[in-house]
């Protein structure tokens, strides 16, 4: 039994090392570092490098031209999305803090994107999303209030074209999602989101172990 526990420790250690290696696999440039620094100064959480790389890959795979983002932050995830999108693609990004969106504007410029590549809308996501076009989006990325995640899912299903992608960041909630101890409402809401997506007949889903967990699903045609 003592030997088995030692093997388990080795396996766990190797897995953690592998995850760390995967998360840092794609190097980030100065524009992303600048945006991360602004987020850190503001006390905001940014997507990990691995999550950003996954978003870029998914946007490229979908040949995304029209993308919606809930939670602009200082532009870290937006840069990754824009780099995966088509050269003529437009990112619509929504955030309750216009001050942070100004940092994102600067970050996008530093990353080489012209002003017409992004549309910034300040406001609460559930007030803004109903004004966006039905079936007009290739990808919706959700990194907003976890208490509203099920509402984001409903709006995303309306916004996405058949074959479009919806992604939710942070669904591991720093390990609390799988912790059997009593959890706050936001964690319970994320668990409900995971069940809803997994059991949906209109979504094909996968849970990617990058960053703090990236839930991805394709809207069936």
C-alpha cells in the first residue's frame, strides 16, 4: 500500500507538471503581457495562456468572422480570439466596466488590430445580448458573472449559427466544482450549467482541462 501511494504521488506530480507545460506551450507577446499587468493591477482574473491558446485555436477552426465575448476585462482573451478569427472578423465584447474596456482598446492596438476589428459595448451582458442578432455569431465566449451562466447559455444558443461554438471559462472554480463540501451559489450554478450542457440534445460538448476549466460546446445544425 505504501508503494501504491508513492506511485499515486508520482502520477499526480507528473500530471500537474504536464498541465503546467501545456498551459505555457504557446508563448505570449508584449501586448498580452501588458494586458495581463493591467488586469493584475485592477484585481481582475485573466484567462490563462493555455485557455487563450485554446480560444484562438477554436476561433480559427470555426473560421470565425463574428464573435461575441461576455467579459472584456483588459483584453487578454480578446487578443487571443482576434488572432484566431478571420482577418475581416469583428469581435463584439461586453463588459460592465468601461474603464477596463479602455485598457482593452490599447491592448488591441498594441497587438496590431485596427479599431474596426472590435466593437466595445459597456453594460450588463443580459441587457446587451438580447439586442444582438439571432443566429449571427460563430462563437460566443462567456467569462462573466457565474450566477448568470445559465442565462448566458440560453442567449448563446439564440445567437449562434448552426455549427457555432459556445465556451465558458472558469468552470472548475478553483477546484470547488468537484469539492463535496458545501459551496456558494455560484458554484452550484456552474454545476447546473455543466449538467445542462452535457445533457443537451442540441449541443456537442467537451470540458477542456486548461486554466480553470474551459467548457466548450458546438450547436448542432
